[in-house]
C-alpha cells in the first residue's frame, strides 16, 4: 500500500489538469500494467510471462502508450512456462556460468564496501555484491511510501521489486487523476510523480545489466529481448516524466 503522506522527496512536481496527458488516468494505468508485467517476469512468474508472450499483451500495451518500440521479439507463443523457467533460473537464480545478478548492488560502479568472499562468482570490488548502498536507498524509498514489496526475494534493489514499486505508484496516480484538480489530489499526484522520477533515475543500472544478459542469453535470446524492452520502456518513461515537469 502506498502512503504518500509519509513520502520524503527533495522536489515535488506540479500538476496542471490542462497540461496532464490523459487526465482520466488511462496512461498512468497502462504504465502500471507494463511495470506489473515486468515485475512478474523478472520475479520468475513464468506463467504470466508465457501468457503475455502468447496473446500479444506487450504489443497492446505499447500501442496504448504510443511508444515507438518494436515488440516482435516478444511475440513468442512457442515458449511455455516450463521452458521459460529453466532459462530464467539459469540466468537469474542459480549461481553458475550464465548467472546475472538481477539487483542493482551487483552492478554498482563503486561497491559499498570492500569484503572478502570465497565464492567463485564474486571478486572483491566487482559485480556480485548483495544488499549494498542501492538496496539501502531502495528500502528507504519503500519505507517512506509505506510500500512493502512482495516480489524480488526480499532484496530491495531487485529489479522485480523496483518494477513492482513503480506499478503501485502508477496505479495510485491513475486513481487520483480523475478527481483532479482537487487540491489534495493534485499535491499527492505531484509527490507520486517525484518519487517515480527518483526511482527511474536509480534504474540507470539497467544498462550494464542488459549488456550482461545479452551476452549470457545469446543462444535463446528471449530474456535478452525482455531486458532490452524493459530498458527502453524505462528510458521512455523517464523522459516523459521529465517533460511533464
């Protein structure tokens, strides 16, 4: 649950009904649907992913948001949940030769602290750190918003938890926009958008994450395409929010 009365942000966006795209909340809800799909997919919910690949869900959402991005690679009715689960586990769950940590701390330019590890999949000062500074920052954002992620295996900066948080924020925005320009609703929407912008800025780590997934998923390529789509959508959404300020 999002409790925006407790959100602490350095800057709050202003909202004017006349300049707000889709003031009835349809765009905000479509954004929430995309983030919900991404949260489920990167959390290992392969039933949801398989269904979305089979019925063209991604293409419909992109069309609704009028984003210039190709979705053909995500039109894959030939992949079932069982096959997807194997690929997902090899990439994001089981530490092995193809493992890619799906959380921000592992891809930080500067690890939070030096530490020794006997793991063959982690070298001091390199990717693999768990619960570093990005996780602490994410946990703080969740706490101030009164949000408790259910996805991401309890790792605050897990990409699935971050997308789940953005879904919740967008859904709340969609609920509030139809009652604008009520002064309290306008203020809350501005606060929510500021928090969305802050969270999206933290997702710049998707660039190195996507590069490694593309390398490790070269054979099948589905998760490489999904990660590319996630990065493209996040970049688009960040630009849209910035333009609306």
